[in-house]
C-alpha cells in the first residue's frame, strides 16, 4: 500500500483520470477498517438495559416532584448513569437513593434535574445527606437504651422521608 506522501506526489503529478483502481480500492478498504474499529470502540462503551431502566426511574422521581418536566433523552441519561457506574464506582441503587434524597430536600429538588448534575454534585449531596442523618442523631437526648432506639428510629424515618418534616 502506498504511503500518504506517495499518494500526494502522485496526485500532483498524475492526472486524476489515470488513478489506478486497485490502489483506490485499497484506500477504501483501509478507510472501512478504520470505521469498523471506531464503531467497535464505541460499542464497548454502550449502556446496558439496567442503565436505561435506572434513567427512566430517575425521571419518574423528577416527575413526581415537578409534573411539568419534559421527557428527557433517555440515551443521554443512561450514558450519564453508565459513567457514574463505570468511572465513579457507584451502583444503580446508590444512584437512585441519592437522587431520591435530593428530591426530598427543598434546595436540591430545584437544582438536580438530571443524572449529569447528580454526578457533578455527588460529593456535596452525599456529604449533606450524611450530615443531616448525623445531626439528627446528635440532637436526640441521651436516654440510655431508649435514646439509642429513638436515634435509630429517627435515622430510619429520615432515610424514608428525608427532610419533609
């Protein structure tokens, strides 16, 4: 096969009508091989059905908080879920739990509208969620076993209902 430099020189010195058809076919085959490799690399990064299922569930949470929300591009959302799963090491459950917690918080429900934003703000959200649980546990009076049970019940209630008190 000819190098690019040889092809350039040939293009300048030989009229376009005299290009060898076998060389042209070789070039087209080489281009097809590059396209096939690129498609194979992209298909390795495709989302799985669970990513899209998770994205659809997240939209359900969003709609329950803001019924006027328009349906998203689920392919984009599923890709953001995939990135959280593959690059950030999150599980679908963790993603859903944090998104749901964000939509139980007055501030975050207005600011987290898609998986991309959830991914961007993950650290801050998780810190606030965990800090809220810890602050509830600290405010429960120390009453021995009864206080510990009350603290556990408060934490459980907070996990189930968020800050909707």
